[in-house]
C-alpha cells in the first residue's frame, strides 16, 4: 500500500520536474476507478485485525479477489502504456499469489533486511518461501533496509506497479493533450 503512495508522490515530483501542471490531472479519465478503491479496501481488511472474526481463509479469498478487481480495472483502461505496465505488475503478483495459495512468497533475507519478523507464520500478505513455493523469483525478493523510511519487501510486480502508476501521473501532468480514451465498454 505504501508503494502506491510513494509511486504517486514520485509521479507528482516527476511531473513537476518535467514542467507539468497539477491541473492537468483533472483530465485523467479512467474507467471504473472504484474497482481500485474496493481492491485496496479488501487488502486493508484482509491483512488487519478486522479479518479475525471472519471465517478461516477469508483473508486469502479477499486477497485474490482484490487482484481480480485490479485486473478488471486494467482491462477496461487499456491500451495506455502506463496502464499496461501497471497491469503487467498486477498480473505478475496475481499469478504468483494464486500459485502460492493466496500468499506472496518472501525471501527470509529480504524480510530480515526490512526488519520484518521471519517466521513460518504469514506476515501481512507474505509467507516465507520454501520447498513447495512456486514462482519464488516473482515474490518479495528484495528488502528495503529497515533504517530507511517505508522499509518493506517487494517484488518485480510491485516495481512495475509503482513505475506504471508514477509514469501515468507524470505523463498526465506533463502532456496538455488529452490522453487517448480507453475503448468503450460493451454490455
């Protein structure tokens, strides 16, 4: 979640450095943006004490459902290149999480670097990789050192999501021409 905030801030700074204008963000027309809000809400609930009274496995279902919503959002907002990059990151994370029964595999070394607890119990949405881990190389394999702000572990998908989001914000601020509209939704 913090990676999204950092990406937006990075996009705003990049857009301003490129001579962009904050007012241009008004013209960013994305279809079904509420899907992103619901997906983030599901992730907040899934990895907080709010999930405790819910049936066992609810957090896994919410986690996977959040990625389904994000992929739907991406599909209706193609073919913009920043959205495509964002979507590739979402897809990589989703495939990895589904392949590992609802959890993102994490390297123990990355968890230690970030100052996160290293145990066999899942931490937030991550679980330590092991003998039965699938696609571990797409998991949380890099750790931001614990002494830096926003220390955490992240995956290639997270990087693509952050770069795509920052790119979308920066290019929207910079370019006064309207972005190409996404194809119409047919019912």
